C-alpha cells in the first residue's frame, strides 16, 4: 500500500549517488495507488513459463494481445483457513536453497516464493505422476496447496502498491510488497477451461493470448515485466519461437525502510574477505539497544533487522570456510521458526557492520534447481511430463525456466525484485558500546528477507563479494 508522504529521508542522497544502473519505470494507466484490482482477466499458458523480464523502455509492444476472461472469480483465503501452511513454508525454503546452490553467479539472489507461486500455477495443469511429483516438491497437494498459496499471497497483498515507488530515490514511508501473476497463451493453443478457472480462483492471475511464435511476442512479455516491477527488471528471459505455447510470469517487488536506519555518516570502506581475495567495500555500521536480535542457529550467527513493519531481514554469517549457499534446511527452518536458536546478545546492545549491496547477478536457469527438488521430469523429452490439465491436444514440456532478481541494501532499507518465468513448448566504522555484541559481516554471508507474521522466505542472497554487484 502506498503510505503518506514522509519527511526527507537522510539516506536518500546516499542512495541516489550510489545507484549505478538507473531504471526507466513505466507509468501506464493503473488502478489508484493503494487499490488492488479484483477479477482481472487471466493470462493462459499452453505450457507454463514464468518470466523474469527487464523491459528496456515503455513503448507499446508490437505484438497484439487479447485478454481471456474466466467466469470464475478470485477467491481469497485467510491464513487461518490455510490447510497446508507448514508444508508450503518448508518446501519454499527447500526451493530457495536449491536455487542458491545451483547458481554459478558470484553473488546469488533468489526469490523462492516467486518461483514457488509460478510452479504452483503450473501444477494446476499437471496430471498423474507429474502431479504427484509437484505435490512432493511443493510440500502440499491439490486444493490444499492452492488455498495455502492464496492465503500467503493475500497476507502479503496488505502491503500492495505501485511498484514504481520501489525505484524512487526515497523509500516509501510504509513497506511496499507488490505481487503480480500472468499466463500468456499462444493464440492457437486449445486450452482446458478448468486450468483457466484454477488460475482465476486461486491466484487472481491475468490471462492473455498472443502469437508466441513471432519475435514481436518478446515485447509483450517485456512490457508486463517492466510494468509489474516498476522498471527494476527490464526485459523477459524467455525467447519466443514457433513451438512456444505457454508462458507463466510471476513478479514480486519489495521496498522497505529499516526500523532502525543506519547513519550515512557512519558508512565507510572496510575490508571484506571473499575467500580468494581481500576487497574494500562501502560498509554500514550501526548499533541498536532492543530492536535487533542475535542468535546462533546450528553454528550460523544470525542478526535480525526488522523493517518499519511487516518484514524482517536476517543477516547470517556461516561458520568460517562454509559457503553461504550451502545453508541447510535445518538452518533455514530455524531462522523461520526460531526453533533451536540460542540468544547471543543476552540483553546487550547489538552492533552490526555489513556491506552496502547492489546485486543484479543476471538470469538464473531454474532447471537445475527443479531437478534438485524432484521436478526434473518437467524438461525431459525422453519421458514427457503429463501437463494434460493445460491442453489435451498437444504434449507440453518445460523448455525454459528462469528467474531474474535484483537486491539493494543500504542505510535506509532494502529494495528487491524478481521475475520468474516458466515456458512450455509443444513437442511434435562506528564506535560501539563497550558491552555490545558485535557481528561484522566481513566475509561471505547469507541474507534472508522474510514476512514477519508467517516466516515466509521472500528473498535469499548468498553474498560472496559485495564489490562484484
């Protein structure tokens, strides 16, 4: 939601000066700020592609689209009504861990929930053994999974607003968490009505049809990504071609201020050990008496920094010599639930030194991560998946799966955005108090951004070299 105008932000000038990759947000006709449209037309996908797209500009796309409307209305679910929340939250963590470990980027950034929602949408069209594989990988089956995902989305959408606010020099006064989903179907795909109904009812997803076999379809995908991320992601990672039938697109954007901001005057260069080298990086320094907490979770040192409301960030230092992407599900579960966590500060003030981050590692190929969580069959031509719930006239196989993510962290707070795409083809230095508990993040570490109420992991980053971007 869009908050009231806030006073001048003392961190804004530092943020503006540091931004090296300007974005060009589109401002198309939209619902009034803070108001979320209901009952939108659903975009249908012949094979599901979830696309993380960065659009280069705001010109109208060359390819024409036609909205496809379902008679079924969106049916929001509350958290109290979610029948399989624990399974979904645990599977979301497992997917995030697989995404981090499969990335070959110096700094890996992932939105497990963005990928989870896209996969859950695709699962609505799975049948037989393929549906069973989805149930196992996503921690819940059928209608229980759909309802639980809907409940998590509905809780997060209490903070919905215009994603272009995330690209501004000043962070919004209240946290912003924007979610959007769409299915794009090839205009010759014979789609099953029940698939469209499931996407409408459980995900409030838009459905459009276009010719996915021509180059102009790329502009159609790009425009949606640019609009729904406020320009933070600029173009789609999906390549249209004659066999492409379905594209599933999911976008998530977060912009939130720290409850206790860092003073820009305390930001200074400091050494960071990458594992192979020492680099100097701009580093935030701060101390908090009560708002920050520090815990040991299975040997990993975690400092939790809350945002002004609704969300938290966990800065997590692994044991020396351990790569942050090697985080175990026990550690992620402990961060989410607080189980087996040992208080390290014992009532003392907590001091933190953490690098300024501006991470944009490039597209992450999700096929390796999907294989790691038991969904490798989606892309195997030798043993075709059963996506007969999407269409019964063609065999579909997952041919492209990508996520693009960007994350910045500075004195004022955090901005993060991710677009997930699944594409299916047809087959024919501050002075610290003396008694402070100080954690210095001067070697590779894990960053986790989560919903405070449910513990849902929204973003994960394995930071190995902050100077690499």
